[in-house]
C-alpha cells in the first residue's frame, strides 16, 4: 500500500463515519444549534462538504484561492441526502486529484497559504483536510449528546 493509498483510505473511512453520524441526526433536529453563534447541524454538514471542495481548489492552485466562487453558495441548504448528492461529483473529483499525485509530490509540492499564516507540504496538507472533517464529526457527536439523541456507533 502506498502513501497515496493510505491517504485515500483515510478519507474514505472518515467520510463513512461522518455519514453514519449525519444519518443519526433526526430530521427535526437538523436546524438545532447549541447557541446562536454556532452552526446548525445541517450547516455543519454543508461546511464539511463545501470545505473539501475549497481544499481541492487550494491544492490545485498550490495555496492561492484566486477568484474562487463556491458552487455550494448559491444552493439553499435542504436536507442531508440532497447535500450528499450535490457534493458527490466534487468528492469524486477531489479523490481523483489525490490519486493523481505521486509519492514524490507529497514531499515536493508546497501549499503556500502565507495569507493564512502557513506553508505545508502536500502530504501534510492532505492529512489536515481529513482532520478538518474528523474534528467536525466529533463536534457533531457532541451536538447529538447535548440534544440527548442516541449517537451512532462509529467504532466498528
């Protein structure tokens, strides 16, 4: 198994577990948030799905977002299944992009996000993409606990 294979497997496992958590949110609780400053459940799901596309653009441009306009912005947030359906082609493009990299690329390509305060090697940056989703999955589990809703078993 190559490093690229491991990174792809990690993305797949994180998303599989995220979807288990997301599917555990009762429909009537999708607009719930712990306080007025927090994202609702469905907003957080959108944030994760949209964020992956944003990361793809950052990687393709080696750090520069340019005049990026998110295809997610113009769409109303409706429900989980519509969000997953809409994001699927973007997810596939993202994974294809990752699969196109070589082992050497992971070390030699730099993602320069100086305006955000950092520059990272591609391999490091890709791991951070997965970490972003994993953190929000944990946050959503906390939302479910706070709502007193049964939490899906993700440690299978």
